């Protein structure tokens, strides 16, 4: 079994810190998500968590076709290990 990465747009409740929403980011949109989140070259696979400002969260959400509340939740671009 090999381990790959998947990426998600994750929204947290700022009061509780709990995950409220998660949306998968297709591989074809990962470059856009990386640029939007400001992922540096020292993290080429975007395995860390990157906090998004409301505009960045809106841009990624629009690209993946979901409606979000970027002012009510705190959004991050997050990488996850995925078994294949």
C-alpha cells in the first residue's frame, strides 16, 4: 500500500476550534490552491496547514464549486495522508 496526499479546504468554528466543513480539492486545482494559500517552495507537496484570508478561502471555494462563509469560519488549506 502506498501513501499519497490529498488536500482539503477546511473550515473551523473560531469559537470552538472544531471542524465545521471540509471540501476536497481536486489535484487539477492544487496549483491554484497552493498559490492562493502562499505555499512556499520548501513545502512542494503542501503537507502543512495554511491559514487563508477570507478572499483566499472564497477563491478556492469558487474554484472547487462550493459556497462558504469565509467571514464566519476560519479556513485553511490542509494536506492529508491518503492510502491508495
